[in-house]
């Protein structure tokens, strides 16, 4: 399913580009091959490189991660602040901080192993997605004609449904994924500029969190700013807070309306539930599937309401 979902999403958002290629390449097979080549070079190659560097930085961070050293540094930092020291001592009395930190470290190493296994699985999914994408490009006309023949809706309703779903995919990819990637890049750049560890890794995490409404990159850069404050790096901390609030935080409000416009006809809460529910049910592909299912559901409800207007039954109205 992930391969199919991302292949269809890729075909939808690159439809205009493939149509432009059709002016120069008349053969459907060669046009599909050229489009797939561009998509692989432009999208999959940077993604593979990102995963590779993120995995390297995860490994380096875990090798350098010693719970006792982390606790000693934190203790030394909070000793400079009496209020923080009092609060930390109160927390330490209720549970064994060192043991808990060790357990978290072991859990992190287990997650790294799962991350590497998941990366291999994602690579297989990407290969399948490219394979499917080629045939979506080549046989687009036949596939759409088949959908129209099998649809129980009228021709006009089917056209409006396809338009609604295409708009939803566009809004999700450009308004959610692309904006989140930009925020992750900006967050990773400030981490690199300030000399914070694993900027590629944390930039990736910020991008992933930014795809979920009401969460965002601040979940990552806020603890980093607190850490800098605790270490006495006030200038870096203030710069990180300012960059995260103004640049990373507001980029969503600036770019989202440009990329999405009026394509997404859903309330923010509905979008939030659709994305979170989609991720819970389908994994990463739920970022696209959730909003698509929500749009499909609301569209069918609109058709039903229109068919049963003035108190008539749907069967009578049709």
C-alpha cells in the first residue's frame, strides 16, 4: 500500500510536468521513462542521501552518549541556578534518574536498529513505487477511463470527485510535505550554524513533526534552546528561539497559502484528525491517505445530501 499511495500521489502532483513533456515526447512509453527518471533524480536520490547521513549521525550520537556523563553535565549546569537545582533534586528523589537514562539509551539503540530495518523496507517500497509510477504515467488515459466506467456516480459527479481528490493530494503534498521539508531544512541549518549535534538528524525529525498539525519543529528546537540556556549559552539560545519562532515558525503561514490556495476544503481540525488517524492506521502513507479518505467521505455525503434534497429518497432522486 505505501508504494501504491506514494506512486499515485507522485503521478497527481507531477501531472502538469508530464503533460508538458507530452509536447516534446509523443511516445507514451518514452515520456513515462523520462518523467520517472526526473522524479528519481529530483526526489529519491536526495531522500536516500538524507537517510544515509541521518543514520550515520544517529550512530555517532549513540556512541558518544554516556548516561553518566550527560547527567553530570546537566547537574553541573543546573547547579548555577538554585531554582532549577531544587526542582531537579525533588525529581531525583522520586525515581532513579541514572537507571532511567540508561534504559532510555538502550531503548534508543533498539530504535536505531528498527530505523535501519525500516530504511531497507522503505528502499524496497521506493523501488516498487517507481515501477508503479512508470505505468501510471504511461497508461494514465486508460486508467482514468476505467475509473469513470466503474464509478457508481454520474459522469459529472465522478469528474468533480476526481478533481476534489486531486486537489486534496496537491494540498497535502505541497502544503504539508513541502512546507515541512522547508522547515526541517531551516531547522537543520540553524543547528549546524550553532554547532549543535546531529543537525541532519534533527532537521529530519523537525520535518517529520512539522507534517502533523498542532505539532511542529518547536518540539525539537525548544528543548535545544533550554539546553543552551542551562549551559549558559544565552546568545545561541536566544538566536535559536528567534530563528525557530520567526523563520521556521512563520514560514508555514507564508508559504502554505501560496502552495495550497483554495485547494484544501477542510477545516484544520478535520485535517489534523485525518493526518493523525491516517498515520495511526497506514503509517507514513497515511499523511496522504488520511486527507484523501476524509475528502472522499465528505464528497459522498454532499452527493447524498443533494440527492435527498426536498425530502426525497436517494433512489427516487436518482
